[in-house]
C-alpha cells in the first residue's frame, strides 16, 4: 500500500474545550488508485489530509495518536526536512481555493518553474519551458504567452488547472485533492474533474479526492471512505456502496443526491446536525440522527465490522441497513 493511515487522532484546543476532530481514522490508497472521502462539513476530511501532508496547524491542532505510513515509512517520525522532500516529490495537494493557494505577486510561470528549479536543480530557462509544457498539459490556451500572467488574471477554472499543474509538476505518487472543484461553476467543475481524472490515469498517481459531491464520485473513484464526526463509518469499493450502503449515514448521503432514474421522488435529507466535536455523543456518534437507532446505539460504540472483502461498516445493524432498501 502506498499510503496507509492507521488509527490517526487529531485534537484542537478551542475556547469551548478540546475538539476531537479525528478519532481513529484508518484509510489507505494503493498506487494508481482513487479513494473518495465523503462526509458533511466538519467531519474531519481536511484535517486528516492536512495531517498526511504535514501541513496541520499546530497549535491549535495536535496529532495525539496513530501512524501515517508512506511507502512503508511513518511520516510522523521524520524530520521536517525529510517531510518537505516527500511533500515536494512524493505527494502534492490541490486545494479548493486556488487564489489563496497561489502566490499573488508571482507569475504562474515563475511559480511552476520554481518547482523545477528548487527540486530538480534546473536552470530558469529550462524551468520556464517545463512550465509552458505543463500549462499546455492542463489545457490552458496560449500557454506560451500566459506563463507571464499573474494568478488573478485567470478565471477560476483556469486557476484550478494551474494548481493541478503545480501538483503534477514533480510527478508525485499521490495527490490529495480537497474539494478541488467546489468553488467553480457547475459546467467548469465537470471539465476540471475530467481533466484531473484523465491526468491521474495517465501519470498512474494515487488520488485521494475529498468531496461533498456523491455525483462525481461514481465516475472517478475506486473506493469510498465515508467520514462522520472524525471517524470512518463506512469504507467500500465504490460500486458496492452505490448498490447498497451498509451504514445508515451513507444511505442518508446517497438518498440526498438527486438521481436521474428517480425523477419526481422526494429528496431525503438527513435530519439534525453533525455533533459538536467537543461533545461527541456516547455510543454511536450518529445515533441522535439515525433512523435505525435503538438502545444499544446510545451506549455501545460500534467497531468497524467487516462486511465483505474490502468493505467495513461502523454500524451494529449493518446487515439490516444492507438489506433494507427502502428505509
Ligand atoms: N484551525 C483549526 N482550529 C480549531 N479547530 C479546527 C481547526 N481546523 C479544524 N478544526 C476542527 O476540526 C473539525 C474538522 O474540520 P475539517 O476541516 O477536517 O472538516 P471537513 O470535513 O474538511 O469539512 P468541510 O467539508 O467543511 O471542509 C472542524 O469542525 C473543527 O472543529
Ligand atoms: S450503530 Fe445504531 S445509531 Fe449507529 S448507525 Fe448503526 S443503527 Fe444507527
Ligand atoms: Mg474540508
């Protein structure tokens, strides 16, 4: 396994007390594989990714447990300098908001070129040529001229392509894309997503795609990990999840997506709100919102039960969920 996150725990000190943002997350990706990470706002998707990338805000954040194995080495034990090297050439991240991720006072050509100068020891001239190639590769029209432009001179979709180019520059084995298209118009979203998926196949990179959007997941992901209150509550090959979710929360997420084959059907919304992370409910943290909850759910925290090959669910009643297709 290329990346193997085991039992990761992250806390934040806040004015309200300790927020338990990540509570024993385990997930992994193989080379060339795409893992989609789903879950409502605040479920710990980004914090987990930041811990993997080594860019967590510490303080207020603190990693209190777990391991992050990349090519078998635990990143949490490495020195910052080694970590930085891996961040450049081993893994890269694409953020939601390119405008704040890119340097506003540097041309995109210089920013892209800098990757080659710093990490590959290239001359400025060669680096500039590579920058143009990359911009071509992510289909930015008139790349040879546009290398001299600044980030604010590009549209949102084009900026996102530049960020993809930055992430690809050193041909990392793993890319983490955190809501890469959320800030874009719907039509542009699809183009950027298609481009990312195409490049991932071509470069055979592993991709962790963090998203709210179950619509895009079916087309691009191999596996899905669903997060709730800082935990993985279901993890499965993508087709299994679409066929029949094994966790009521996953079912709620799926049922709240409009489907072409079920026009006119009332859309379902998961009732209630995600928990306050300083006061996560005892037992199953989803129980206050769960249509299947019963007494044991209020007291006993469900472990991740093995459902099937490569599939697990943190629900005491996963069998029921799996077989009950209409709530
Ligand atoms: N810098 C921070 N300071 C304090 N708490 C934080 C900080 N960053 C994250 N948290 C806590 O961690 C929780 C999880 O945050 P995270 O950003 O991982 O959510 P997410 O699943 O990525 O949500 P979204 O879909 O909105 O991006 C937050 O609800 C918050 O309580
Ligand atoms: S363990 Fe209980 S509350 Fe939690 S998801 Fe399953 S049925 Fe719902
Ligand atoms: Mg996030």
